[in-house]
C-alpha cells in the first residue's frame, strides 16, 4: 500500500491519529476521553480497526483491552505530513512557510535567532558538500 497522508484520512481518523501520536499509544477509552465532540465507544473502536486495516496502527493485547500504536515512527510521519503541507499550501517553498510563520507575529525573538542559526548551519553544510 502507498504511504497514506493526512489528506487521505477523515477528520475523525486524523483526530485519533493525533491523539495516539501525542501519547505514543492509547486504548479506545483513552482516545474517547480526548476526542473532541466524542462519538460512541463503538464508533471509536470501529475507527481504530479501520486505521489498523489501513496499516497506520497496530495493537497489543493488555488484558482484555487493546493498546494501539502507530506503525510509522513519529519523526517519519511528521516529515511526510510536512512535505505534504509545504507542497499543498506553499507551492513547495520552504521560504513561503517560514515567511507565513514570521508574518503571523507568533514567533519570539529567541525562535527567530534559532531559525537564523539553522539557516546558517544549512548554508555551511551545503558549502562543505560542494
């Protein structure tokens, strides 16, 4: 199966995946306790089974309950989601992403300094590789 992206999931499936990634693992009850505008317990269980069928989750038995874990490491999922976001909303341009973050006024001076250092490090690394 090709790698699924967040856009391939329903809103509810994305909410469930967000909860599981935040915690690293979760039971159906834990998902239900955190999900906005919660559906029924049965609906959460059905969604978890569907996400497992899609290959995004696996489960481990813990007594009578299942604990669900993501099948893709958080770092890899984050990279895939970020690439999709940059392609979809920023025409593939990291510059447009950074500009949008800076323009919203939520970036602290310390974060701007860290961004400047990251950019400088990337420049230096590229020069070394040439």
